[in-house]
C-alpha cells in the first residue's frame, strides 16, 4: 500500500473472539460500537491485536487491512441468526476491508494488553519491532521512548492501571523488583497547566502512589533538551532504588552506566552512592 504522511491514519483494534477473526477472514469486516469509537476517526486501515484466546498467536498484531467502506449497522443486521435480544438494536460501525493481509513479522507485546483501540501511523506499523512502538500519542512520548529503548529499559506505553473503581493510563509503566513500580509521565509546558489541571494531576499522583507506584514527571523542556542529562538518569536512579527491573529471570536487572558523563550525573543525583562505571 502507498501511504501519504498523515498522523494517526490507522488503528490497532482488538480481537478477543475466534469468531471475529473468522468473520474477518471469510467476510472481510470488523465491527466497532459507535458509542466506543475512538476520537481519531475514521481510520484508513486497521490492524488487529489478538488476546489470550488465540493460544500460540496471542499477544501480537498479525493482520491488517485497508478500509474500503464504513457503514452504520444495527447488530440485528450483522448477526441475524441471533434473533431478538437486548443487544439487537445496538448500532455499530461495520468496517469493511479491501483485503486482510498478514504482516511479514508479528508485532508482539511483552506483557498481556487490555486495549480497545490504539491510533497509530502506517510508518510505525511497518517499522514496529514490538507493540510499544505503535503508540502515536505525542512527539514527547516518542522522544522519551527512544531514549528508554537506547538504555534497554523495558517499559509499557499507555498502560492501564486500575485503582479501586478508577483507572488511569500511564504514559510509561516500568516494572521493578520488589513490588514497587514506576509511572513516568510526559507533561506539556508548565504554563499550559492551570489550577484545575494541577489539582487533577495531584489527585492522580496520590491515587497511583497508593497502588505502590513511584511517579516521575518530566516537562517539555526536560525531554527535548535534557533527556540524557536529566530524564534518563532520574529513571535509572529510581529503578536501582527500587531493586532493579523486573525481568523474566530470577535476578533483577540494575544499571551500571559506562558513559562518563552519565555516570557523573548519576553520582550527583544520588549523593554519596557510588556506581561501577566499568560495568
């Protein structure tokens, strides 16, 4: 497919039922409840994340297709075999695809995802090597994501966290050893944040903290100009303080910087604590 440069021209949707995949393969359409449609609409193409019900194909994006037509259709017309039911009048977008294709390589998620829709771009779909590469929230998040990848800091973008009856989407969730994790937030310019937004962020921080998360916030200038000098060292320092990254192996992973400038910055931030700069 030939693509023009257009932000978020596509959508990652969820497949959590074998029947939905069979409909896609046999009839070439996918349904989205109109009440649940994403804010970036309509998409020019769809790709599909498969959940745990798909056994060995789970937790990955494998299929995609270009949108041919979008119609508003009642459930009774989509599934006439169901007969009368409380959901019969529910209205959906019926998204018909030109052709369902398989990606050259599946795009896996390191952790099981509870997603609904993820807006993304064609360029990101074609370049992604893991699920977190697909997110298209903001250039600030993309900048910090590239820095985290450069340091091999495994993080999950737009991670859904439930706290009591509420839930939050964390810009970056970093899972550490010992039960405490890190929520890294990319804030916009401080002068855009009014009193109401500040109070909301404070309540959010408190709620996330009660769930055992350490919150780190970085603004536009810090991410654009001080990623290596400030943002990454703060994240590394916090990871080490929380006993290292939670990995599949039994041993947690700590960070020992080999770059002199980074090591000096970490030393300043950490006070008297010493780091092994030889690795």
